[in-house]
């Protein structure tokens, strides 16, 4: 018998923990099914549409955060270049282009193999790290889509750090 054949009985659906954390923090959410919950998180640059999905077959809690930024066809190639630059900087998770809607999404998963249950802190960190990543690079995507900037210049602009005070 291989290790993959061992079945572990899960105590609860991990999405229940997301709902608990959301309710505890007074976040508005919508439970769209047993294995999915969605919410809108207000950021500095935009509101992010976040969904958590329990993927039983992978024993993973998947987070997807979509920008409210539609990619026009004529900027698609430059956005794809920008995705490459951005993903080279991101430690956990990754940005992707969701072709169904032509929007940029950030995706990350929390592996819960062997019956592990997510903690409040893990859920909060998963969400906050996703929002932080979206906030860090949202403007680069805006520069490419709306300002016509090339991907490298857009990355340089958002990675520019100021030092001192004016």
C-alpha cells in the first residue's frame, strides 16, 4: 500500500474556518457553496474580489484574488511580460491571467494534507499576503494597461523605493 492510499477523515470543511474568521473580523462575505466563499477586500489602490475554495482532491485551500482591471486585447502581450517580471519577485503565490474574463488574478494555496485544519492565523496571513501582493503590483498592471507603459518600465516604477524625507 502506498502512502497516497491512506484516507484521513476531515473534522470540518476548511471553508467553515474562513467563514468563522470573516464573521469574527466583520468582513462581508457570500458563501456560494459548501466548498467556496467569496468576499470583497478594500485595498489602497482597488477593491479585490477574493474567493477561497476547498479543493478536496488536492487537500488544498485555494485563494484567488481578482483585480477589477479588464485587459484590452492590444495590451495582452505586454501584460503577459509583466506577469513574468512580477512572478519573479513574488515569494508565495503567483499572478495569472484569467482568459475567461481577461483579468489578472493572484492565486495561492494552503496545503492541508493528512487532515490538517487551518488556523485563524493561517487564514488571516493567507488573505493579508494576497492583498499585500496585489497592492504591491496593482499599479504596474495599471501602468501597462492604461498608460501604455512597457512591462520593464512599469516594474521599475513600482519597485522604486524612496529614502529619507522631503
